[in-house]
């Protein structure tokens, strides 16, 4: 065999190996995405879409449509004061979803658009997932830690939930990123990204940790991803940083 033929074979082998590695990574990334979507809040969002919930409550439950004759003049959104008027706990929400109203109250008689009853259309698992999603989307329930509660307010004010999802529980897609989505705060990836308070501060203040900045492979993905972590620098005070860290810890300790 001539030298040219051997070189050609070696080049072909390298190309095949590279293509195989690329295919393996793409398959692994798809598995990561499927795993990330197989969580209550994300499954619940898919149920909400399938059941037509966003048609009346708006995208993410945040843009409800008008409802002639209703007390509030519109279908209740999943956030804000109006929502709290209709729900005192998770059982109330479950009643609205399954029966069109909780057991302890009747629907608004003047509302033209009535809440549908989904009991016959949802499995127990789908109902649980839908409840989990709506609770997260509405940030429902008091936070039993004053520092974490202040951190929630700071995260809301800084726009963190726009990228990290309802309550920071994901899942927002991010083209070009390593796994294809922005890591939720209550997921397994968070522990790999943030090892301690110092790294948390680096991500918030600088948009990346020193450890990831020094890793060429990580830096390549961070550079090419569409949505990048902003560097809040001095826009976040030391006290707000402590509060944000407390809230993230609270989210991780309180799954939906």
C-alpha cells in the first residue's frame, strides 16, 4: 500500500471517529433534554398546553383574557392578587382543575367563560403534574424563611425567572449551550455548576465562575450559547446576594 493510500485511510478514520463522537454527543444531549423535561413542573406545562389552559389564562398563565360579567373582568391569571382571591391552598387549585371549582365555593355566576372540569380527562399523574406547574408558575405559597423570601423578591426584581423559569425550576431552551437549556435551580446540574457560596457569587456578579472561565471546553460552550448569564456586578448588593443564595437553597429543598 502506498503512502498516499495510508494517509487517505487515516484521514477517513479520523473523520469517521469525529462524526461518531458528534453523533454520540447529540444523542446524549437529547437524552439530557428528555430527562430534564421528565419532571413534574415541566410535565405539567405540557399537560396545560394539551388541555388548552393557555387559551384562557394566557402564555404561562400570565396573560388572561377578558371575561365579560366576571367579578374581576377577566379570567384569573396565575399570579398576583386576583389569583390569591381564588386559591387558599393546593387543594383549592386541584378542585378548580378537576371539578371546575373547589368543594367549598361555587363558580362566579356572572362570568360568561366558565372554568372547565377536567376530572374525566386527566389521569391522577397528569393532575398532579398540572397542579405542580400552576403552583410554580404562580409562585404560590408563603416561603417559611425571611431571607429566602427576600431572595425571591430580589430574583423577581432582577428578572431571574425569565431565564431560569417559574420559581427558578426551568425549563428555558438555550440554543448552542452544552445541554440545550438553562439549568434550573432545583436540578442536578446546579450542583455541578455551583459548588459553594463563592462560585454562586461569581456567577451572579461576573456571569461565570472562575472554574468555568478557566476550562476551555466550558468556555467554548458559554461563548457560543444564545442566552448568556448576565454579570450583575454591583447591581446586586452583598445582602441581596445572600438572600438570593438562600432562596435558591429553599427552592432546592422544596420541590414542587
